[in-house]
C-alpha cells in the first residue's frame, strides 16, 4: 500500500500473506507467528536483508513500525558505508584491467617489509617481467588487442604466483615480490612463468630475477 515495509496485525492480514506468498505464510504459521512488522535493508536498489519483529503488541503497532524503520535506516547506512569502503579499497589497490595489484599496493608491501626489520628481509625474491610488443600491438591492432595481451600476461603470472604477490608496476611492467624462498626456488618459478606464457598468443616476457 505504498509503504516500504510490511505490517501484519491480525488474521485478515495473515490471509493476505497466505494469498500473496503461501510458502512464507506456512513458515510463519509453523513458528507460531500471528503478527509481524518487516522492513528491507537496502543499499540503493539492492536488498541486503530484512529486519522484523514478530508477535508484538498490536496496540503499539505504529511505535514498533517507527522503531524498526529507524533501525533499518541506520543499519542499512552502516552496511552501505562498509560496502563502499570495500569498493574503495579494491579501487585503490587493484589494477582494474588485469586484476592484479597496482603500483600503490606494491609500494605498501615494500614499506611493510622494510618496517618489519632485518629478519623479514631474508629470502626475498624479486621478479621483473616486462611484456614485449605491447606498443606494437596497440599501434597496429588497437588498444583492445593490447588490453587482451595485458590480461593474458596477468593470467600467466597468476598461474605461477599467488595473486597477492603480483603487481602491475607500469604500462607493460609487472613485478612479483616473494618472501621465504631460496634462489633455486625463485629461478624455478621464472622457468614456470616462461612455460606458462607459451600458452598465450604472442605473449613474451623479458624477465629479470634476483
């Protein structure tokens, strides 16, 4: 009836629920619910969940409705802020084209390693993987083809390394920062990357590792 919530106060209202949603009606009856006030938790047009009160004093229906409605407003606002912060975190740390971490997050990891002291600076491996031929493909075939090559490069890197260690440092430059490994393990990973790149058309890395 134009409200953004639902109030069921009596048997007549329950009959309306039975007509509109028999399954829900059956579950309410099973749980002994004779009255309910319900409001959706919404973020923009997306329903995140519901808050409701059941078997309330129907003489206080208006007060209870207002209380639940106000509660929903504050809870939905908190959830929306939480989701927004999550999206902002992704945008600030992720390279949106390739799905690997960006240069900003790479710098954060380096700073964290430095702040942890000398013990954390042992067994660190760095891989520089420059993507060959990107400019040529962009110039000759367009940026959609170039973007595909970059995505394939990221896929090959994530096939070999944990994605939390892979960073897009620049246009065609990727960096991998690893901890707790030996030099032999590092160079073994490099060879695995060379083999992984062979699965993709025209994907060639110039790789340096130390």
